[in-house]
C-alpha cells in the first residue's frame, strides 16, 4: 500500500514539475526532487526512468552528485524566470497581483542566483 502511495505521489510530482516549467508560480525543482525521492523508495524502474530517460534526468543526476547546478543551467533558468514572470505581469491587470508577481520573481531570482554551479570537469581529479 505504501509503495502504491509513493508511486502516485511521485507521478503527481512529475506532472506538477512539468507544469512548473511553463507556469511561473509553480516550482519545478522541489517537485522533481520529491518525485526522485518517492521513486527511489517505491519503484526502481520509475526512478531509473526519471534519472536516465526523462527530460530532467541530467539535472537530477548532477544535483545528486554535486549538490549544485550544472554549468549553463543557471543563466537559462534566470532568463526563463524573467520571461515567464514578464508575460504574467503583462497579462494581469490587478495592481496588487502584479506587485505580488514581481516580489515572487525577485525572491526566486535571488534564490537561483545563490545556488552553486559546478562543472563536471572541475570535479574530476
């Protein structure tokens, strides 16, 4: 029963992470980490798929190995954050919602800016 619940939560997290790629207030990374955790404890097959077959696999493997972003991921993430929030701010006509979106964008940019970046080549002796 616990295995089934973890698999369901894992797949729900994968779906939410995928939606989080295009929806500005829905985070991608925490849902991916949750999915990896659930699959590691419930289904080796789904865990393998997430790490080696999914679109997010390279980032997850790099995070597990180095606890840092791969080189090139941070600038892409920062640009994507600014673009998606800019579209949202443009489409919203309510001033307080715009201010909230701008505050969330600033907090997310600050968080991303502080995340470490490690190149795989730097880690090899």
